[in-house]
């Protein structure tokens, strides 16, 4: 058993057309402390699933493209079913450094934090790594607005590299969160609403041709969704509970394991705690 402080660590990889970068991502994951690696493929058109099977990754595949948020829901519910106590969500496009998994998981295992964000805005990682200027400005602007509306002091809300405790994943009503890109932001705002402790760590980033990135139109839609989520949060604080994002009903929480009503299938089974490092 690998573990950190006696806690099982899982890395989840929400994947879509990640065949060109999956091996590099996998090789840089610190396998000495990771007990389980789970990949959910959102109906890719490339060889992502075949490569994941070759690497021995526990792999699931959506029969149709269900969206980035739905992909994460499958990842998290599967990780919980397989006994994870700390779950690190890492994009398999090699844009973020997998080597930080140890630090992020350790911050959760210490008991000091419930959520850890790998921030591209701490230090000079974003622009140095090639983040487009318009995305950098939009990130800074949205983060400033969110800090005001949510009464927080985070350096970034929009990173795709996050670690969660099991308690967080079992508490938040993630079933009612979006199946699209704004899921990330909604989940983080939910964690703030529930009072979970959030820590940050500086993370370098890489922007290159094979790294996934949403286009300008989708970025605008995402930005509007972020602001709408903040409005819902403020309404909840002001006693106007009109959003299910902050509902306490247990049926709105993640369904642990596979959803029998979805088209998700297991395509390859890797045994937890028997992960081997792939050769380059």
C-alpha cells in the first residue's frame, strides 16, 4: 500500500482525446504515494482508451460525450467506490505538473485543508507557461470579482488541478452541478458555502498544441456561468435559496459507483495499489 499518513490517494484523469499526452502525464505521477489511478474517457475519437488500458489504468468510457463536468462526476464517484480518502483531479493533457500530486495530497492528509488548488497565478507560472494574454486578464478579472462576492482571498478559481478530501466529495450536492466546464467553479463555490478549508500551491503550466483549452466563445460562456454562480451564492447568503447548488438533500450528492442509467462502461480493470511505472 502506498498511502500518505495512512490515507488512500487516488488520481483521477478526466480525459477527452488525450492519447498524445496521457503517457507523459502518467509517467510523471508519483506512483510511490498513489494507490489508484482512474481515467474516465468522454467518448474520445483517438486512442485514449487503448493507451490507458496499455498503461494499466482503471478506465471507464462514456458511450457518448457527456461533458467535462459529467466526466468529473464519474471520476469522483468511482474513486469513492474504490476507497479513496484523498482524490487529486489532474488533466491528462500534461498542462499541469503531475509531480505536485504528493504536495497536494500531503496538504489534505495533514488535516489542515479539505481542498487544495494548484494555482497558476501564484508566481509567474501562467504567462511564462504560455497562457494567452486574454485568458490571463480574464482569469485575474473573474478571480477579483469572485473574491469580492464570495469573501475569499484566493489567487485563482479556474485551475483544473485540484485535490479533495473524501468528506468534501461525500458532502457536496454535485449531482445538480453543471455537466459543462462551469462545473469546476460551481464545485469550488459549493465547498466555500459548506465552509471547507481551502489551500493553494503554486503550479507551473504549459500551453502547447496538444494541451486542451476551450475556445474564445466557450470561454465567454464559462465566464458568464462563473458570474451567475456567484449571484446564486450571494442570494443563498441573503436568504433567497433559489438554487439547488446549495441544497442539503442527500439525493443531490454523488451516486457512489457507476450510474446504471448512464452509458458508462468499464473498459479496463486495474487493481488498486498495484500501479507500475510505465517505461518511456
